[in-house]
C-alpha cells in the first residue's frame, strides 16, 4: 500500500494481511493510491472491491488455487499460524498469528509463492506488488469481522469456485 506507513510488528498477535499481483495495479488503482485524502481503511476497501472483479493480474485461478493454498498451509509454524485465507484471482487475504518478524513472514510467503507460481504459470519476473496491507487485529470483535470478511470475500465477488478459494480453522 503506502510504503511510508509502518507495519505493526507484534509477535503472538493476529495480523490481517493483503497482498496483490503486480499486474493488478492498473490505472484505476494507481489513481486511488495517488489520492492522499482517503483514510487507509476506506482506501483498502475501495481497492479490494475493485480487485474482486478486475481481470488485471488475475493469475490465481484453476489449479493455481490449490497449489497456492497448499504452499501457504505448509509455512513453518515457527514463522506464523494461518488462521484463514482467501485466494482471490489477483490478490490474497491472510489472517495469521505472527510468531516472527512480519517482514520475514511476508518474504517467505511472497517469495516462495512467486517461485512456485512463476514456474507453474511458465512466467518470470516479479509476481507480487512490492508492499502489502497489514492490520493488527485489536480484539475479539475485530477478529470475527476480519475472519468473516475473508471467509465470504470470494462469495461476495460472485466467484463460482469460492469454496476452494477459502481456508479457515473455524469454518
């Protein structure tokens, strides 16, 4: 998102993370990002709503969903525990419990997925946008809202394969 915003680094804390494919950042997204007068939460919502139905950078479909989900669920437990995730066509939402430095976790997630998916898609180069959006979960109510958002994101976007795009420990 905004590279000048600090990422909150709290071990043993729930974090909501969103990152997107580099190619998903089209003219509309760039215009949104250039508007400095929008609060971060509202901006992220507008971006997510747009990306839910945008074909730009939509590499995460078909067998790629299962491949990405398998990789994410096998991340070392010493780094983090995945609580929920939604693999949208051009972005991924993850709710996790952080056990290591957030930058290290995201390096493992994005770097490993990049290697795996570039190989599977027979493409090369940078797959993910450099930065990511993260939000520390404040309380149980916020946890429930975040979990539900991730669980129903693909359903709300009208994706026929919504069930296979979601993973959650609380079904």
